[in-house]
C-alpha cells in the first residue's frame, strides 16, 4: 500500500468577528498566545478565546469605519527557536489580508507569545500599527542577539503589561520598549498596576485602551489624552504610563 504523504500545515484566518463590513478599509489581526517550544497543532477554539473578546470589541468600535477583525490560527503552538513559527504565520496573515482586501492599513494585535509575533512581523509594509499585550519576550542573553526593533520604524506601537504578571516579565517589555523608542519615537507602553498576566481585573480598561489606539492609528481618530501624552513623553515616562481605573468610560466610538 502506498504511504500517504503527510499533509502540509497551513495557517489561516478565522471568520470576520462581527458583521463583515460592506467595504473593508482597515484590518486588525488578533494573534493569540502560544508556547516557547511545541510542534503540536493549536486547538482553534481554545487558542482564539484569549483574543476573541478583544476582537469583537474592536469590530464594534470600528464598524462604521469599515474595520474587519480576524483571529490568526497558527500552524504550531510553539515559537520554536529560530523557526519563529508564530511570527512567520503573522507575516503570512498580513499577506493574506493584502490578497483579500487590497491596500488597507493593518494593525497586528497580539497577546503573550502573539505579542512577540506581532512585534516581529510589524515590519511588513502593510502594517500601520502594532499592539503587544503582556508580550512574552526572551531573557536578555549576551550570547544571543536582542529582539529586533528596527522593523518597527514608521509604525505606531503600543505595549500593555500588568505589573503583577507572573508569566511574562513586565520589566522585559519595558526594556524592549526603551530600545524601540530610541529607533522610533511613536512607541508607548502602559502599565496596569496590580494586574496579572490575563489582565482580568482591568479588562474593560485594557480593551478601551486598545480600541482608542487602533481607531487612531488605522482611521485617524483623535487619540485620548493619555495615549497622546504617552506617545509624546520622553522615556521612561511614556513607557511606564499608568492605565487609570475606569479608562474609556467617557470615550465614544
């Protein structure tokens, strides 16, 4: 009996979250978390659940502007060293957006390991902005090149991290942001005091912050004053901006 060939794994975009706009004028790609090393295939429902609520919130906020929000489904659960599978899948997803929708601005919004993937893939010419929420970043190692930042030049970048995160070190995201800010002034970072990795305590505020940033970067809406201040402030002030309780209650999209 002939041996069957192993099927080639492919990344894919999930269905549009919320009603699909009649005309798409901007896209946000949601990048779920992952593992440092794993060749297993992600469980689609479980993986997407971490970013689906944020995606639905963004879709509602941008419905009138023609925003399409998709979750990216990876080929593998793991980053897997130099293979950087999640970053490659994020880059593929941007190419797929260009194929489907044409020349529209794209925001990459990632959580945990997906945040690292968003930062890596942010150099694609279609990418306008990048959001990294509680990003997983490697420990500093003198024997290994630091995480790249030059690909982010020309993009607007938001990092958000809980100060009590026990899974991904908030100090590493601060150090990354500080290096990125030297190459690109349009970088800001918010700290969610006393919150953990999942940012459950201030989820509404975090989602409002991301909506404010994405609507501003993709569609030119005016940023809220805290985001304006964070982008304009010199480091470290603009990279340790506290996210106020109740942020977003007065904002209207």
